[in-house]
């Protein structure tokens, strides 16, 4: 490491930055050992019988995203594997009430939900969509998220097995609209 060796303020700020770096390293170690390395706990997906898989509603929220982006997300949601495909209900939740999205939803045989205002933004959009939901579990995706084919098979069994312990969680997502950060971490979007 390099610390300045001249000037009072240079040395002072150099020491402050060094202390911050030491603090961040300690914080990382605490996080690593308390969250990532939980002793004795298995993160393997629980095994459940095929008939135990419940109905799931998949909400794709949108307001101004392009149709092409939404089509890719819809295709990825429809490719998600599940023991009984008739138990997966995909909804396109449009906060902009666009006619072209209604046509896309019909083309891909998914449900279309819109509203005439966007009060509450995404939260309002999701609250509106909940009125149409009949499934015990709901998965929400932004318009630029592409779920992996095994997303439901890897997540829903936890909710079934630990029904009274898990109420919600967030999972790692693959984004479709790349930012410099996403391209730097070298995400591969290859799907079969």
C-alpha cells in the first residue's frame, strides 16, 4: 500500500483511508463467516413430490420498456421448467396501458393487466395485479430480468418445505439491458 510521507493533511487523509479499508475488510470477514459460511446448514434445494408443487403467479412489471425487451422476458418466463405447466400463470403487468403489449400478451397466451394511472409506481402496479392473483405464491420480475429455466424448481420447494418460516426472498437475477457493471462481471445469457 502507499501512504503519503509528506504534509500533515496528506498523511492524515491517508491514515483515514487506510482505517476505512481495514474496517471494510473486517466487515467483509464478518459477513463471509456469518452469512456465506453457515455451518451445518444445507442450501440444497429440498426434494418435494411433483404433486406438492403449488400454483405460482409470475408478474412481469413494466411501464416504458420496449416491446423487444419484454418479449425476451416473457419467453424466458415461459421457458421456466415446472412439474405442471398449467400451475404457472404469467401476467404482464403494464403500468402504461399500451395496446401493443395487450397484443403481445395474447400472442404468447399470458394474462395482461393494466391500469389507467400509475399511482404508487411499481408498488401500485403490483398491488393492482394482486387483485387478479389466485395462487399461493407470487414471483415478480422487472421487464429487464431474464429468469433461468430452473428458477421455479430451485426456489418454490423452499417455500413448500418451510411454509411457516419463509415469507419472501430475493434471488440473483440476470439482467437483459447491460450496464458497464453487468458486462464487467461477464454474465453469460445462454439458454437452451
